[in-house]
């Protein structure tokens, strides 16, 4: 584990002293508990940073504050928080009282408020880009791409440092927004390696188990679910008479999904939302990821690989994930090539390759230890 981050300050007189680094971790929406990929990224990184620094979470008002952490209920559950200039004074006072050195902001839409509060307080601003927001096409964003691009341009150029969840988006942002590469750091989603006792003792179905999960309120995930039943399920029934188990869970499961017909060879199980999917992933054989659009990184792929689960994915869904050394665990097919998806499922079931462990090299990039060491060195510069 990296050493705790210390900063050097000049005490009264002239002597140099060291003290623990204070970090303000800012998320406009709560991630206690995490219910989607973006919230899971915040949750895991927040708890990891607590191991090397003192971290204060600034997020939305909750009925009950999380126990055991330093939590500030700063933002109301309203979109007006993004233009509430009074928050500048609230954050400035808290940053000064807590002697915050770095503010990690998990979304660009609050950037000007956080930036002004931080600069008055002599704190540095780190923007953590989970994706390039102007590329997203869900909700109103598809109509506001130009405005969001300008907002990100201002935020990326003004931030003291920037974390990117994928190398692809780091490189794209440096090119599109003309950002100096030296102020950018690749900080992927943390892969928490499942304990061997969890993986080796879970119950496994006799049928080959396919797991499909996500936040289905997000458009690309909802479209992928439609493709699963429209294009994958019929092909599995036509191509083979083997028995399959299809397990679906996640946030915002569509009403009536339990009543879906999957044919004679597929046993459908709908589990709803699962806060910690580790055990369910460990007792499955393969995960499907069929998204064909969207931005950022499919964090669920990283979570699946961390439990030794083989992933069959479209290329778009796996965008931004470092696939070096993962040839046998992250199997990519072209977008909408549904025949290739089914053929891959049949092949890995027949040859037993789904049981191969995830290579140790994967954890050299995505482990908590590796990520904290990178952050530690980057901030100490």
C-alpha cells in the first residue's frame, strides 16, 4: 500500500513541517450506495484515497449520512445547484476550515463554482473525467453538444490537473481541447480482485450461465437489453439445443421482464438491483456487454474481469479498457454482429476457456495499489 500523502509546509519561524494531505472529493449526486457505473467509480476511488490522505466528501443532502466518513451535505437534489453561486461561499469556508489542498471534482458541470471556491482558498482543482460529456447523447445533452463542449473546454484548460478514466479519452481530450499531457493522469476504475475463497466456494448452476447487468435507465444499456432479447436469445435457441441460464440484474429493470419468453433452451432469472454483484458474477460463466453507443468506460466489464469472469463484448462497449494480455478473457466482436456473439458463446462453452483466470497483468493496471501509487506520485510532483 502506498505511503500516506504528506505535504511540506513552512512553519512559523523557518522550520519545515509535514502534515497529512487533505482532499475534498466532490460529487454532485450521491454515491452512497452506488447504483450505477459512475457512482461505483466515485465510491471505490473515495475509499481508496482514504488510505493515503484525509478525504472529505461533498455531495447531496442525505436522510442519513454514511457512517465512518467525513461527509458534507452540500448540494440539494435540484438542478439549480449547478448555478447556485451561494455555493461558492459555502465551499470556500469549508475548504479553508478543513485546509483542503486538492479538490477532486467528478463532473464538469459544477466546475466554475468549485474552481472559484478553491482558488480563493488556495486549493488546487482536479477534474476527474469519467467520459467526454459532449459525446453523450442521452436526455437533453444531444441538443446541447456545442454548449457542453465549450464548458468542457473551459474546465479542462482551467483545471490544475485532470484524471481520465481511460487512456483513449485522455488522448482524445488532449487533441480536441489542446491540453498539456503533463497535467493529465490515467486513473481507471479500480478492480477489486475477488477473494479466492469467494470464487472457489460459490454455487454454480449446471447450465452454462450468462450474466447481463447494468443501469437500464441509461439509454445505451436499455438498447442493449432490447438487442439481447431480439437478436441473441432467438439465435441461441436456433443454433444449439444445449441448456443455458440467462441472469439479468441491475437498476431500473423494465416492468414485465420476468414474463419474457426465452424459448425452450434458456432459463431466465431476473434478480433486480444487487448492491454488491461480486458473488453473482463469480458464480456465472460469462458476461455479455452489447452496448453500441455511449461515452466513457463500461465499468461493469472491469468488475467482471476482477472476478475471473470471461466477457463477450461489442467493440463499442469495451472502448477505453486496456485489453493487452486479455485475449482469452475479453472477447470482442464487431457492433451488431449478433451471429459472432452467439458463435463465441458456443465456442467458449465447448472448449472450456471461460474458466481461465484473469491474467495478473490486468491487476497491474487496475488494482487499487497500482492506481494509488500513480496518484501519489502525480500529486507529489
